[in-house]
């Protein structure tokens, strides 16, 4: 075997553009390892080497996601065991993970600020207990994004979606807006779980690496998941599910043909945007409803958003009182706060129920101030921008999957407090979507070998 065949790839620990390893050092290591390469016809060119994790790591991710979405006694030990396993693996592989941790240091700002709010929180012990899972969440996201390929991550999400589906499907006959299967606290949780199952199943149907059995299971899950969402009467989840169905089917079946024509993808997207704006303008001209009323009507909401506007008004008053630092993480919804208990009573909640302001940004501002909101927005903007850029760069079913979840979390962030809470399934999937495409290693291979591989790919596509 030739030397260049033995030393085909000199793999770095991170992408060059991240700056974790200077290009000069990588080039020198490549040259040192390739001293005996013949110079003629063997010029080294950069290549990407996708990571490939183990099935154990995939199962841990699936267990973490599914246990976070189900409120059953059995899920507590499952969640704790999965978390301890991930933490142990993170420590074990920290040498390889260090460049990722250093590069994504800004993701730790929000958990660190939550922990710091112990200094002014009325319940420091409770605040500390809230900060620890936030820190763990970032560590777990970096671990899985750097150890698993995008396909493995979505397959793990599919497994977790199957678990959620199996807890809901046997009760399909009794499901309704006021009749929810065990394990789901409210209809929105159930509908969101079915959205996870449906969108991940759509991916499995069109993913090149999924086998026939996986595709058949996915095809069975999709219609039943949509039916459960309809029976739960969650209009938001239904609208997003139907849009995801249309978009991912289009990407899976027709996008390659559309993308093969120059400028057609841009014109196609521009056409959809133009038609949407035209429909909005016609609605404003010919209907008496305001654009907000029309939008909320599509989502099945009234203009008060089921009383959420009263919560938001009071949250704004609280923010004015302590705008910079906030009350302290988990310092508002307490049994000994009269205003918190009045809100719980107004919304027919129990005394010790953990409630929220139903808005990620207001919740964050009340609890940890505008500084905490700033740190949260840094992470969110980075992740959303990465998801959008990945879509425009790759335009495949994988990028489409994460784009749908980014859209879901972005919309829900204005009516739910998911981004403020740790270990939320939607939030974790969205962040994995922003981080996973960075999980490649970069190395060098002979130009002739790379060109032969590209020629084979082109011939196969043709």
C-alpha cells in the first residue's frame, strides 16, 4: 500500500475557519505526515470528513429528548441516567471537545448569568438548581453536535418522536382539547410532540440513508400524528405541520429538479413571498380585520391570546421595576408572592404550580433582566442564522428539517417560555440544527483521489 493511501487524511480537531487550529500548524502537520508522497499528480487538497458517532450516543440523545417531553414518573430516572451518561462522556472526551467549547463560549453566557443571579435572587437554592441544567444543556448540545452526524442526530430525534407517538397513539379515540393522554400536561404539549414525530418521519421518508423499514414506519406515523394534532385542536401546530408537510415533500421530491435550473430556486422562493404579501394586502383591503387579527385567526387564537396579553402587560410592569438584573432566576412564581398567586388564581392554576408569562423574552427579562435577555438573544440569533445559512448553502432534506424546527421555535417563543427553560425538546433540536453542520473534521487528500470520487458522485447523480 502506498504511503498516501495510509495517510489519506490528516484530520484536524476542528474546521479551519473556526480558528481553533491555525492553518499554518495544520499545513505543517499535513506536510510532516506526507513527506514520502510522490510530488507528481498528488497535490493535496482540503476535504471534509463527516463525524460518525456510535449507536449508544444516538440512543442517549433520543432518551434525553423523549424524557424531556414526557411528564411521567418513569421518565425521571430515564432523564437522570441519560444526563449522567452524557456528562461522563463529555468529561471523557473533553480533550477532543475543547476546541468546540472554546469556539462556542458565548453559548455559556446565558447559563452563567442565570447562575450569577443567585446573588440577588430571593430563592438562591432554587436558582442554583435551575442554572445547573442550563449549563448541562449547553455541554450536551456541543457534545452531540460534535460527535454525531446530522443524519444520526435526526434519526435520534425520530426515535424520540416514535416514543412520544407510542405514548399518544393508543389513546387516539379519547383525545380531545380537554382529554389528553397520560404523560402530556396539556394539548399544546401533545400537539408539539406529534409535530416532532411527524417532521422527523418526513425526513426519514426522503433521507437517502434510511432503509425500507424506517421509511414504512415513518409513512405510518405521519397521517396518525396529523390526526392527533387535529383532534387536540392545536391550530398553531396544525398550520405548522401542514406547512412542513408541503415544504419537505417539495424539497424531497422536486427541489433537486428546481435547483438544477439557474436562478429558479431564488425565483421560486421570491414567488412564494410575493404571493404571501399579495394575499396579506388583499386581506387588509377587503376585510375589516386587522392583520394581527387575521394572523391570530389562522392560528385559532383570539386577540387576547387566551389571556396572555394580561400576563404580558404585568410582565412589562415588572421589567420596569428591575430592568437590568431582573428578580433573579425562578424568583417570581413563588407561593409567598402575592402578585404571582393572584395571577395563578386568575388563570385557575394551583398554588404551587410552576406557571410562566408565555413569552420567552418577557419571561427572561422578568427573571434575569435585560442583560440575561441579551445573552439569550446572542445564542438564538447565532443558531437561527446558522440554520438559514445552512438551508441556502445545502438546500437538502436535512437543512429543510432543521429549518422547520427553527420556524417552530421562533413562532412559539412569542407565546411560550421555551427558550428560557432548560432541556426543552424544541429548543434542543433547534440548537442542534445550528451546531450540527459544524461537526466535520477537515483533512487533506491527493487531488486525483478527490477528483475520482467527485466524478463517481456526478456519474451516480446523472
